[in-house]
């Protein structure tokens, strides 16, 4: 064989190897069409006459620059919204233990300082003021619905810091939808006065992420949640809501009846106030009647609405006697 063809074949082989072993750099693809960005979230402004709503957050009202009141974050989406809005600190004044892990996973600090529907004392007011003064803002204060306790807590703390007048704070409470029935909450804001720095300095600065509530408080939180679930079912025409396939009408009514029925045994070591067990019996019977009506099909929505109204009236009667008027932190 002649040497020339051999050399030619060798050269071709070398070139082929170099091509196969070389890094593959494809031609750049055509740039994709730019997607239209979604609207960026904007915080409500101080003085807005209606609350704002966001994914997982409801009833958000600005009480002062960088201080807001609203509902409890709904699931992880609520915490993501808080982070997207730029919040640094979350303050819960609700009795339910907060989801600290989800908040901290997104770099948000949680502080838990529950207050009652009947109001709160000077000590709790100073603790809330110290949180607003010392922790990073923007700060989001929430209760369950964001209408009553969180609005009062935000207003009273800001007046204590001298960052809001009593009239301004009361006006913001009305925007939040705070019910006039909670006279103790309005009194906390109406009677608040600016406090000297030394007095605020004397309040604890441990800022607990979970306040140690009593067993009875936790039970009431569960009852509140069960009642809210029944209201969602009622709004759906007494059927399972399409966005909450886990809510079965009769099961939720039974759950509420069981919660009422077993509440007398939650904290038997402490004496119950006179008349409390009687009020609890009325609520238990009302929940049981609702469950019974749901069990006997077909039942009309009008009849179910009437039973729900009776149940709500029973709860309000008990709240007025033992929750709204009793002392709390």
C-alpha cells in the first residue's frame, strides 16, 4: 500500500477524533418571547379607606408607615406573600400557636403575644410597643381574621410609642372592621397614652415565638376553626366547597358538637365560672341539632340556616358572658 493514502487516512482519523472529543457548543437558540410580568405586590397606604387582600393574607390595613394589621397567614402562600411584600417581623396576638417554622424558613421573625377580645392590660401594651420599637420593620400584626384583636394591638402600641394619635388609631380600627361590640378593645386604644422610653425599656425583650397558652385557650381556637369551616360550607349552599374538598358538612358539624361536648373536661383542675357549663350545654345542643338536620336528608337550606343562626347566637351569648368581659393578658 502506498504511504500517501495511509497518511491521508491517518489525518482523516485524527480530525474525526478531534471533532468527536471537542466540547459541543450548539448555536444559541432564538431568545424566547419575553413574558409579561405579573403585577408587583404593593403594600396598602396609610389612610386607605378599605383593607387590602393578597394571596394568603386578608384585611390588611396600614396603621402607620411600616406597621400593618391583618389576618393570620393562610398556609405557606401567606408567608411567601409576607416576604414578597418586604416584611421582616410577624406579631401574632391570636391564641393559636403560630407556624414559626414556615416563617423562619423564609427569614421572618415571629413574636407571639396573644390578647383577649375584651382587651389587654398595660403590661401587654408595653410589650407590643417594645416589639414595634426594637424589631425590624415592616411589621405585620395579625390575629385570626385581622379585624378585631390585631387592629387594637397595632393601634394601642403605636399610641404608646407616640407614632399615632388615639383618633387616628381608632379610625384605622374602623377600616379594619373591628366590631363595636368589643368595647374592651376600643377602650385599650382610646385610653392609651404615650409612654416614656424608660417604661418601654422595662418591658421584656425576649420576644417569645410561641406563647404558652392554656389548654382551654387551645380548645377555643379549635372551636373557632370548626365554626369557620361550617360557615364556608354554608356559603357553598350546605355542600362541600369546590375549593375545600376536605370539608364534609355532617363531619364538620359532628366535629364541632364533639368539641363542645368534651370541653368541660379540658381543664377540670380549675373551677369553671358559674353559668359557663350551662352556656356550653346550649352550644352543644345547637351543634348537635345542626348535625342531626344534616343527617336527615333531604334537608332544606332554610332549615340549616336557621340551625346555624341558633348556633351562632349561642356562641355570642357565651362570648358576651365569659370571653368579652373577662380579664386577659
